[in-house]
C-alpha cells in the first residue's frame, strides 16, 4: 500500500497577521507559518493505516519557511519519503495550487500511483475545502471529504466514515486509488519527542521536486480586491458600584433593550 | 579459659563442624552477592566516584549517626541503638569465628577479652532495648505505610536470638567463674541463672552451648540477609556513599523500563530499600490518593532485579505492569521522598527515566502534549506568541531595559507563569516596581526569553529541554549583564544547576535573595511596619532543590510580620501539586484531597491570616485551593513581593 499525504504550511493565527502594503494580501514577511491542523490529522490517519495494512507513507509539501520542520517531524513519526515541491508560488489560490501539485506529482517518478491520497479537509486558507476534490478531479480519481476514519481496506476498496452534523455518521465505500479529505484522524495526532525529530534531521532526506510549469499567479478568474484586519467594535462597559447598584443597572439595561 | 570450638560434637570434631558451617554460609552469601553484582553490571554506567570528602561526610551523618532516621525520634533512636549493637556484634562475630577456625591465633575469643566482653554486654542490653521499641512500634503503634512483612518478624527474632544467646552465655560464664572484672550484665544474668536453678558446674557447658547458638544464628543470618528486606543492611551503606550529592537528574537517555536500560545506581535503590515508608508518608501524590507510591516503586525495582535473577536474561520491564503509566505521571518531582529517605534512594530519577520512555512512545496526556507542543513552537506553555512575553510590563510607568540592547547589572529571567498568566502579571509588575525603587539596574530579554525547560525535562522531554536551553543560552549570550535574578524557582533551578554555561555559570539569584540583600544593606527601606501573623510556604524548587530557606523568612521578619511555621516547613515542605509538569496534566479520578488543598488547610490551622508564597505557580495553585476548600474568608494568599510593596511604597 502506498499512502501519499499532501501537507501545507498555513499562517499561524497565534501570531499577529499583517496586511501587505498592496492591501490585497497577507504580509508574508511578517507572518509565521504552521502545519495545517487537518493535514496533521491526514498524516496521522496515513500512519495508522500503514501500521494496520503495511506499506509506505510519502509526505509531499509545497516549499515554504519552516516546511522542513514539518517534513522531518513527519519522518520522526514514521513517514518513509519526504518530498518538497519547489516553484509553488505562495500566493496562489487553491485551484492553481492543486494544479501545481498534481503536475509535480505526475512529473516525478515513483510518487504516483498511490492507493490513497490523503490531505486535510480544510485549512484556514482553504475554508471551502477545495484542494482534495480538485486534486481528485485532475487525477481522475474518486474523492470523499470530511473523513474521520478509514475502517477497512480490501480488494481494491476502502470503507471510510464521514461525519455529518450532530453526531450523524455515514459509512462509504470508495474504489482505490482515491483521494480523501481528512477532517480528523481516528486518534489525536501522535506526539513526537524533539530528540526523535533531531535524529530524523540527521537520517532522513528531503527530495526536491520541481513544479514543471510554475504558475505566477492565480488563474481562477478571481481577484482579491482588498483585505482588512478585524475592527474593534465597541468596548465592553464595566458596571461599577455596590452589588445592589450593579444589579439595578443590569435591570435598567435589560428593560431598555426590551429584554424584560 | 575454655575453647568452645574444641572437643567433639556428636562424635565429630567441633572445629570441623564450624569450618563446614562457615564455608557453606559464606559460600551461599557470596554467591547471592555475586549475583547482585552481576545484575548491576548489566545496567548502564553512572559515575558516582567524585567528591569523596562530601561522600564520606554524608556517610558519617547518614550511616554512622543515622541523621534521617532520627527525624522520627522513637524509631530513630531504637534503630541507632540496634545499628551500633549490630556493629559491635558483627565485629565480635568475625573475631570469634577467626579464633574458632584458627585456634593458633595469639588472641583470646572476643567474649574472653575483658574490654570487648564488657562492650558486648552493654551493647547487648542497648540493642535489646532498641528491639523492644521497634517491635512495640511495628506491632502495636502500627505506623501508616510501614510495610508489614513476615520478613520483619523473622529479622527481629533472629537479632533477639543473637543478642540473648550472647548475654545468657556471658551470664553462664559469670556463674562458672570465667567472667573477670566488672561485668554488671554478666553478673546479673548469672545471678538469674543461679536463681533459676543452674549449677556452677554445668554453667561452663551452657556458656559453650550459647556460643554455638550465637555463631550458628549469625551464620544463618548471613545466608538469610541477602534474600530478605534486610538486604538494606548490606546495600544501604553503599547507597549512601554513592548517593547523589545534588538533586539528581539522570543524564540524557532514551528512557528506561527494562532492567538494562536503567543505570546501576537507579537499580541499586531497589536493593537498598528497607520499605520503611518514610517516602510514602512524605509524598504528596500518595497522600492525595494518586496511585503512586514511591516505596512500591522501589519495591518494583527490586522485583525487577529478582525476576532477572530468577529467570535470567533480558526482557524484564517495569512498564506497563509492574509500574503503571498513571503512577509514573502522578509524580510532582517535589523531592520529598529523596529528602526523607534514610538510605539515599533516588526515586525521582527512576520516574523520569520511565517518563522519557513513555514520551518516546508517544504515550502522554493530551493536555501535556499540547503544553509540550506549545513549548517547542512558541517557547511558552500558554500557546501564546513570543511577542507577548513582555506584555505584562505595559502597565508600568517606566520602561524596563532591554538587556539585549543595553548593559544591565541584573538580567531578570521572568519565566512563563509570571509573564503570561493574567492573574500573576500584576505581581510581576509589583516585583519590577520594588526592584526599581531600590535602584536595582535590571533588564529583561523580551521576546527572546523562552521557557527554561525545567518542567519539560521533568516530564521526560529531554530533547525539548535541550532545545529550550540552547535558545535561552544563545539569547543570554547576546545580553550584557552581571547576574541573573528570577521570581520563578523552577527557572532558577534550571539556570543555576542544569544549564551548560559555556563561559562559566553566572550568579543566579531568587528575587527573595536579592530583596533580602537590598533590605539588609538599606537600599530598600520599609517605610511602615506591617503587622499580623503570616505563614510561609517553601517552594520545592527553592527549598529542597536549592537550599534557599532563610532569605524569605528574614524579609518577612524585617517587614515586622509575625511568622508562624506550618508543621511541614523547610526541607519537609509539602508540594503544592504543580511541579514536575503536573500543572499541565489533567486531574485524575479518585483524588481525595489535592496537595494544594491539604496545604492551605495546614496554613489556615496555624492561625495565620496570610499564606505567603515565593513561586508564581504556588500563588495560582493556592488561590484555587483556597476557593475549593472554602477558606476564602480565613486565608489570603500573597506573594512575598506584594508584602514588600505594601511596606516600602511611599
């Protein structure tokens, strides 16, 4: 079995985001990137499947600052092959990114075929969750998204669980090879100690694969007009005084707004 | 004088019998000891061959004077008496045995040399008194967490037989007219024997018989010893001699669970353990209802060695059955077990090795995993941006120097909790104001400071500790300063004792040490006398780990406060429950009383209205405990720096 995991670095929203002088994009100099959370789950699911069914896990990620840390951590967790895609424009929209990734996968020997291609169902830069279906479409493979478990792989088919709202779940069968958009792995992503990551840095090798025809900008027919930081909308008002006075003020406010 | 080893016994020359018994006993004894040595040789090395003057000094206090045993006076005194009786009797035994085996030696038997015989009978009585006390405590007082084993009864009986046979023998010799000089005990026992109807004529035979009872019992004891819990009698002197002279932290490793993965010293603790339960009585995890028992941990280490001896080969492991992961995670690394252990056992390093193993296998609590991931990525366990580290300083009316940009005398290493926890930030600002008021020239590292890694190391994430240490050392190397100060005892310990400084370790002070120095030299003057009764909690990493007990107390007295001590104070202080990374882990079910709750009740019981702390984590833990115990009306938690502020602000 060959499991291929497509992972992406996304802006870390713990750090403050800055808008670039053009007003249309994030200031990529100022921001710090982090592995997309659902991609981490896709990797975990792939590792669990490898443990269960045997085979190998290839991790593919577009070049970005700190992407090496992501790849080495994946190796420390048990990934067998690490591939960095070079020539992917960081500002690309998702359709163009999917195109670049697929072109690179097809151009390099041994990356395809994969029995399962797994990637996160959503990232903070891809709220629509387009990457997995677009990769599937371009490769002509079946796709299913918002997957929370792969329960069985046998005779060229996989059984997967897809989670709906309010705890409703459906079990689906999908013909292999296929593309999965993973919402969450069966178990939380494993912890990998720093010492193991450091050891992987020494022993694991990252291969570079060039995107054959780099795309300079998005060709999606969509243009970003402007970006804005969240505005502080009014401040909380602190009610002061003795408990009785505060209670009185609360009653007044509620009455004022027709809530009493 | 008669020679008890002369003549025939059952038609066989007595001396031949003595030779046979001695050879068998020493053979069995030697075989068992050699087996232990062989097992220890399979373990990893751990150098403990340095600083002999300090080791010998400790040996003197802990073995010869039994200082730690005396912390529990009743059994302490009894044990000391039995110990010294044992030393004398062992000497006499070897002396007698040599003379018995080699009659041509130009010396008398030990009990026939006047000074030795007198010493023996005096120590015999003293030893018996000790034995009676020990039996009284074990079987009637029944202290909690003392292991009640059949072994203990056997040993008490054996030692009694050894002492009594010697005393009765001396009495018989006295009756037979063979005891010369002033022999009060022999004379008294001889009198008793005579009163019981013993004849002087047969007393000589009785003395010889007692000599044989004594020798055979001791030889039996010798064989029994290395198989029993009284192995501690052989092992503990070496345990103390090769004990850690500083709070122990195992050298970097991949962790341990199987016998050969531990160091010899870690395994040795299992052999030296007497199962006295002092560690359990002191352990905050054990006393809160966590599954961890440091005593049983030592016992399991011993069981590991025994299993290896019985079945041979590798593959015997502590995890996951002999010691369960939830026991491993319960430890707060407060060091109370090690501080109390009379035989210098090292419980915490064994737990840290086990934690390293669990971390390497990815078996850890989700909250802990999140904290470690945050430490690795953001340099703090709060999962906040490094850029926010100095945000606490924004409420000050002066700007704190950036030690990376301008030289300062004191580099203030703030630590995570003081910097990021919104409840503690006001106290951190207070500390800054106090230092500024005293004219202290200080600065911080701003976003370049990272968590010290102390607690990451204690949860078994050694690689993360290394990374954080390297980042901090690199940041500190860029700063110009003379000394380091911190309000956080956990950071203090890492910086003072565990960081590998390339150009020599700078002086690292706790803020209580600095503030006391400022008050003592009149650079910080209390403008008003505070009044009232306060009690002070010694943080584990300040007290037991770094020996700072006096500075905070001196400050409190200098402020005019009446300091009352809790029963568990100084090196006996009781952990708040946050240490060793426990603050990042989820509470487990079945906890009877959290350590912090026990501690605030203890504080309230002193009659003090204020519990003073000197560690940011303590403040957080006790604030919570004060609410859950309903002591909000009775007890206030204050950081010591808040009191200094009250007394010194204009």
